[in-house]
């Protein structure tokens, strides 16, 4: 059971990293849009909302992975 929990925690950590990378790419896009003034305000707002969602989801997944990892370290029958 510990191995399965550890495997699930690893998947959650990988997903959290992927979302963090997505948020970083969105920050770069947001910065370029602002620097060039090339996008309407609604697009910048949309990118900002997606960036926030990625950051929140990444943090939630990282926390879930940490909790699952700790749970897996407990003694189970």
C-alpha cells in the first residue's frame, strides 16, 4: 500500500510541477502583452485569471502530494 501511495504522491508532484511551469509561461506571455500593448484588456485579464488558477492548482496539488506522502509513511495493516 505504501508503494501505491508513494506513486500517487509522485504523480501529484509531477502535476504540480507541470502547472507551475504553465504559470511561468503565462507570466512570460502576460509580460510580453503588457510590454507591447498589443492585446486588449480582456485578454490580459483572461491570462491573469488563468495564471492565478494554475498557481492555485499547483499549490493545492503539492499540498495533497505532501499529505499523501505523510499518510503513506504511517503504519498500515
